[in-house]
């Protein structure tokens, strides 16, 4: 069974921040959660707004919790707003079904991590293996 290491989590964040600078996205936060929804690594760029960490974490938490990309969750939320509103309430505000989170899976399809960027759109909200 594959487990996400801190070194891997930090590499994910580093790559996301490099891409953000290439795309000239406003300062953002990138969080990497493990398969249980716990923060493995987190960075917030200088000048990023106070909401960036919470937004990034909420996107990642929703993707890990539902085992689906954030783009998929956004569509599901549009199709079933009452259910997704209840999920957000049940999760005490941690559940944010918005695009920006990427699920990273091992070769067997097991979710290792979710990594979103709060404040920018670095991904299409898909899966990576």
C-alpha cells in the first residue's frame, strides 16, 4: 500500500507554486491532505488573502471525502444543492465543492492525496496517477 510522504507532499506544493508563478496567478495557498483528510503539508504565499488556506483545505477535504474530483463535485452540487448544503453543514464548514482540487492516486487507483490551490485555478479539478 502506498503512503504519501512529507517529501512527496512538499514536492507537490513546490510544483504547484512554480506553476502559479508561471501563470501569474494571484498569491495563493496550496494544501496537501492525506487519504484520511489530514493536512500533510501546507504553504501560503506572501500577500495571499486570509481565506486562501481555508478555501484550499475545503476543496481538498471535499475531494478526499467524496473520492471525486472537485470539478465532478461542483457539477453534483449544482444538480443536488440541498444534499451538498447538508454535507457542508455536516462537515462543519470544511466541505467546499468547488474546482481546484486534484486527487492523486496510486497505480491501483487508491487515493493518496488531494492537493488544491486556494485562490487560483492551477488544475482542471481532475485526477492524477
